[in-house]
C-alpha cells in the first residue's frame, strides 16, 4: 500500500480548514487572510501559497472586495490543468482523452437519456435549430458553444460530478487543439443532422434508436 501523502502537511491543514468551514459553517463568511493566518498559526506568505493551490484546484475563489469564497466541488479545474500540460507536450494525449470521452458517453447514454425532462428535450431542439441557423449564415458561424451545450445537457441529469468534469474538460481542450474552427460545411451539416435525429428520438423517448444514432455519429467523428 502506498502511504505517500498527497499534500504537504501545510497544504492538508488548509484544505481541512476549508472542508470544516464548508461542512460545519456553510453560511458563514470566510475570514480575512490575516485572521486565517492567526487561526492556523502560519505566516501570511505561507498561507497565500496554500490558497493558490486551493484556487488552482477550484476549491476557492478570491475576488477584490468579496474576499475568499468556497466553491461547490468540481472535478474540472484539477483535471483541465493536467490535461493542458499533457496536450502541450504531445497532441496524442488529446486523442486518448477524446477516446475516453467517447466511451463514457456510450456507457452512460441510455441512463442519461432516460432522465431527460421535456424541458431538456426542448432545449436540445433549440440548440439544434440555433446551430443550423448559424451554419446557414453568410459567412457561416461555427456553432461550437451549441455543440458543447448539446452534449453536456444530455448527461447533466445524472448529477455525476466526475463524469461532468471529464466531459467539460473535453470541450475545453477541444477548443485548445483547434477543433472548434472551421471544418468543411458538409461535415458540419452531417454532424448536426445526426444531432437533430438523436434529439427527435429523445423527444419521442426512443432511447435505443437514439443510442444507435449516437454510435453512428461517433463513427462519423472518427473518420474526420
């Protein structure tokens, strides 16, 4: 068994402090840096280092006049920074991460689709119409935000913070590697035709049919 600590003692102390505040005093404001420094018995300079780590992990937000705010837990901030580093080393890491994302979407699709509400399905169809309208514009607009929102919306009802985090990281890095820029129009139209067919099946609760169309859509992307 590997007993190597994940954080240094000082880092763990500050993270434990944040956990205690979030669990036991969720409605209380976080004290000033000076007050926390005194409470924990560490220097302000040392505390700032621990706060920077917590900020990079998405645990806190620090704003002028508002001070320190503990954030709801998100898996995204920690993963995206590591993924950013990997992709800067070699783009093959994005290909591997994209493959992971495809497998996750396939595995969770039926469960996620069964939880979608009528409002969710209506929102999906609205995203599709907005995307198609952008593709008909002169000059055309790339509906990247609609593409991102479409995929994330399908899985949001699972309320799985780790799945959501990984999917969000995929779409953030999708922009980083330039896949949100112009592709040939025929390809983009084909993508959104698939999205429309999937959306219509979800509206009609034809989940198995929607799943098969999603698989066909993934195969189309793989040929890109």
